[in-house]
C-alpha cells in the first residue's frame, strides 16, 4: 500500500528563513498578518499531484530575516516596558478620615494617672464574701467562668473597670491577664475609663426616635441642661453622658438608663426634673428620697396600654368549658 503523501510538501530546493502561513495552517506554522504580506504576486510553486485537493495547506509567503527580527524585537521591547511600568508604579495608600473614638471604645489600654497597673486594687471584706458566693457556682477547675461577675463586682467597688481590677480578677481566677482583658474590652457594660456618679445612657435607636417626643429631643435636653457633650463628664464628676443602642424598652420610648435603673416615657420636662433630683441627692440623704421612682415617668404601670386592657379581659377558658368528661 502506497504511503500517504504529507499534506505540507514543498520543494527542498526553495530557500526559507521563516515560513508564515497566509491562512489557518494545518501544519502548526505561524499565520502571516495581512499587513506583512508582500504586494507582489507570490511565486507559485510547481504543480503537484495534490494541487487541486481541498485540504491542501494555504499558500505560504516568505518573510525576510530582517523583518522577522524587527517584529520579535518590538514584541520584546513591549514586554520590557510593561514589566518596568509595573515595577516603578508606586503603591500608595489612600488617606481617610474617621470620627474621633474615645479610648474606652478601643481594644487597647493606655496608661493614665488614674488607670495604670501601678495603682493597687483589692476587693473589700464585703465583696470578698460575695466573691466566695459567686465562686461556689462553678467547679474548681472551671472557676475562670466567673470572670464576668467578678469584673462587675470590681467595677461597682472601684467605680470603673481599671487595668488593676482586671489584673486582680486574673490573679484570683488563676487565668492569663490577656483573657480578662479580652472580656473587659469586648462587653460595653465594662467602663474602662472613669465615669461620673450618675452614668446616663440614652437610647437613640429607631423606636426611641419615633416614640413619644423622640430620643433626639431628650438627648438635646440632657446636653443643654448638663452642659456636656457625648462621652463627657460634668466638672463636678456627677454625670457622664453617652448615647447607646437599643436597651430593650421600646414600648416605653423614649427612655434612658441611669446606672442600673430605667427611666421611661420621658419628656423634656420630666428629664430636667429627674436630673435636678439626682444632683440634689448627691450630697443630701433626705433629697435622695425625692428622686423619681425608676420606670415610666408618665404614671402608667410598667408597659401596659395607656388606654387600659383591650384583650384578655375575661376569665380564661379552661377544660371545663370544652371537655365535659374531664
């Protein structure tokens, strides 16, 4: 059987430096771009037996060595320029501005005159008894789980959760101080900077903004009456004011939390009355009795409807109303 003649077959006597196909080559040769093709008619090769075959390769044109070298040089230079531009391109970081953050909102500690490890802290006798009661709730090998109640106990005694309070809790629970720092810096109820005798937290989320006169009015009243801004303490050290997220008393909006007490259904007048009563109670035991009771300031009981009960006003149904055999 006669061997099949290769598709790409050209006379060996024809000189060639670089072959470029004029179409889609079947033998893997490079394709000549139209602008590199010669305007003169290409030399037609000698006729071959497969001259009229449809699957024969496209006609090839000869590209001179100088032109081929020029093309390769241009490609090489283009690659070098691209690489150089990437290397010399400066990597600059854009500058941004953000609002000032108080240090108690940061996950770091900065030594100050009233908050540094050199200031000693020990639980008093009364709190040592409470601490012993707290530790009884946890197995000996898991006593570090009491870190949160002990931090709260230290804050109530010292006025805020200082670095010395954290170190003492870490010593008592035999845990790394860093683990205590992580807890104290995560939960916002631990005040890591000094606060006033009356710590005011005003809820400013959507329900309190929409309920009653709105939290914006209450916040404005507090700032103007005390003469302080968000995060500041009055010069006499009595009041510290901050804005917080939802405190969970949405039905009694607007409301504020002062230390551990909720004061709800506030108006500008009742807010001023409350602040004046607290200020008077700071140095007078008799005046402390005149401080309004915690809860709604509107006179209603807890969070019941101001118009009275509108449902569940009858005796509830029992099984005697539905099952005569029971």
